[in-house]
C-alpha cells in the first residue's frame, strides 16, 4: 500500500542520485519497509497533542550580533576543486 | 473587452546587521571575494547555525511597521535545491511558521490612499553571488548567509505605476525603521513580480506569470509596462497563458520566458533540526512596539495637520527624515511654522548642498575618497537649530528683509554666530521707522520725475521703479511693504 506511493526514481532525481535499475528495485522495497514501520505511528491517538518540529523544550536560542574572525582567504579556498580570481570555480550554471 | 492586471510582489531585503545570520562573518558589501566566509557560511561538515538575535529583532520590528500579526511561535525550515551559490544545498527559511503575517502597507498613489495587504514577512538567508564566464561559473560566498527578509504581498496591485509607488513606500518604511539601507546599487533589495491579467470586473485570477530577480524599482515598472500589454494582447488573440517564469531583459526592454526544468519547484521543505523555534516574549514585543517610530505617511499627514504645511513641503520633510527631524523641534516653538519649513527646505538645504559640494571638490583635489567627508549634513552645522528659528522669526516680524536674512544665514553657516549678533555687526536690521522711510521716499520722488509722471498717468508698474530707488537709498534695509504704502500715499495725495 505504501510502496505504491513512493516514486523512487523521482526522489532519486531530486537528490541527484543516479540509480541502476537493480538498485532502484532494491531501494523501492527497502523504503517501503521503512515507511511501513513509520506508518505504525499513525495508529497512535495524537488528537490532544500539539504538533512540533522539535522534541527538545528549548526556544529562542540566539547569539548577539557580534563579529567573529572569518577564515583566511587561502584557507577558505583550500578545498576548492578549482579557483580563479578568488572565486570558487564550478561547472557553468545555465539558467 | 477590457482587461486589468493583477500584481503581487515578493521583495527580498538585506537586513542591517553587523554580522551574518548564522555566523560572525561581517554582513558587508564590497569586500574581495570569499574573504567574509567561515566554516558555517561555507557549509563545511560538522558546523551548526546560531541565529543572530538582531536579525530576529529587525524581522519582528518590520512586522510591527507593516501592521502584521506576530505569531506566538516561528521556526526555520530547509528549502532543498541544488545550485552552486547555496553551499548547504538548502536555504534556511521560514516556510509554514513565519515570524510575521497578515499586515498591510498604506501609501499615496494618484492622489488617493492605496492599501496593499502583506501576506507575510519572513526571515531567511541570502545565497552567494555567481559570476558567469564563457565556460565556467565562479562563486563568491561573502553574501551567503546574510540575513534576508522576504516581504510577500497579496495580489492587490493593479498597475506598473502603483507597483512602483508601493515599492518606494516600502523602502521608505524600511529605511525609517533602520531595518535596511535598501541600497539598490549594492543589491540590498531584489524583487520577484507576479502578474496576471483578467477581464475587468471578474474575480478569477489568470495564469500567474513570474518575472524573477528584478534589482531596480524602475526596472519593475518598465517590465510591467511591457508585460501587462503583452499578456492582454495574447489573451485577445485567443492564446491560453500558462503559469511560467520570465526574465526581464533591461537592455532589450522585453521579458522572455526562462527554461524551467520539471520538478524545479519541489523543494522538499523540512524543519531545520539544528535551530530551536522562536517565541517572542510579550513584554519584549510591547517594548519594541512602544519604541516604534511614526510611519512616513503618518508623519506627512501630521505635518500638514499640525503646522498647516502644504503637501509638497510635508512630502519633502517626510522623504528627508533628517530634515524633518531638524524641523519639528523648532517648528513646535515657532509662530510661523510654514515660513520656517520654507526656509529649511529652500535656503538651508541649498547651503548644505553648497558646503558638501565645496568639500567634495577640496577632497578630490587632495585625492581623498568622498567617504571621508568631514561634513555629513545637518548635524555638522556650526549653529544651533534655535538660531535658525530666531532668524526666521526676525524675517517674519519684519525686523529683517528676506534678502538680508539670506546674508545672515550665510554668515551663520560660516561662523556659527547667533543671527542677532550678525544683524547688529553687519548693520542689516530692517528699517521700519515710518519717518526715516518717508524721508527716503521724498528723496526718490524728487530725483525721479519720469516714473513719478508715468505713475500719475496711470502706469502702475512705474511704482516698482520708485520702490527700487528707495530700497537702493536705504541700502536694502527699508521695509519693502512700508515703502510701497508710503510711496502710494504720497503720489496719490
Ligand atoms: Zn561565516
């Protein structure tokens, strides 16, 4: 029932993951199992509970608007596959 | 059939903070590429974002200025997409629980009050800046993680000009409130424009067409001036418009459709697990509300009401906040607030421009940048605002002619001396002594028989020539109104 709702090819494409046909099949059944497992939560009665994105009872965690040292320019670019003119060089972006 | 446009805007504004949204790198334009970056804003593995409290404060303040509701709880979400200028492969934004929503902006347009509903103003982060070369692109992450406010309107606008007026009003509110400098040149404000057309009088919305990444208000206006007739013409031809994204080509003056990939808008939002929700405390909000400044439009209306200023003068004092702030405290003490406004807007402003231009020229001759100007405006004037008030009151009660007033102002600017002292030392006090003026009038009448004859023959204009002679004899100090009266009396009599 759950597996019919998951389009593995589409999800893979959104995540830029290239799957072989056999991998696709394998993941389809594995994801279906995972979703089935999560579905069990649906059996719980949560009508009296407020939805939350966090389980930890913490709010308003912030920092003052103060400056901290940035990375040295050379360090910032150290792992760049390519660099030129201080920029990270990437494959041409077409809009 | 007539058609009308339906326009909504999403305006992105960089907040005026010292540091970025999630890290302590400077929020500053113009640095060499990738010098304001750190592990957090480069999204190196293992880093955690920590929210900038000033950015949260400015967001809530914007909400209050835009008459928004402030929900009890806000949170951040990850908006997932792949683009090299977003180093995390997601952008942090407030998706379903924004910090503010359901407000409105009021502004003057075509002589009436327009109101645009604000759907929401939510906090997110800016992305890096990419530069496109022939075969590659280059990315500068200095801008990545700069706090960005997205202000979304309902589709309440109906024309290019009205949209332009809304943007200006919004910018003015944000500048007044210290939310953003809104410097368009530095890319601090960018908008996406949603526009559709429908037959006049109908309610259903047409296919929404989005014009993306506009970086100037005049560009928005010109894009709409092109796009609205384009859509109307298409519909009239029987074409069916479909929802799509377009780009404004400023050079060609046209919009063109952008290639949009399928699934491009499936962002798979999910709550950001590394940031806790935000729940503004009521007393904190109350404080913030109490410290809000008056909205620009309200100020203009009040200036017109309280000081009987003409709309044009009130507009100038609204647009130039520093000038308005200079005016108001002395206007409250003035018997002639209208004349005072006039002097500030015309004479004082002209002097300010003069001083700045002079300093700019001097600085340039020394090879200095204009940024290092010593004189930055009203605050650097040598005289007190109450001195200007005294000067204007002297002119108003006739103790000083308007022309002499200008001389005194120039001397105040130069020396910072009080106007009464200048009037005395320069001997500029206006002569309003009737006896003295009569003597001068008699003298002028005796010396100028021709104008006298002309006037007596019915040429009213000849009186001005005589008046001029009297003023000359008094070296500009005679009260001109009295001169006119006395001359008339003598010549008729
Ligand atoms: Zn950083």
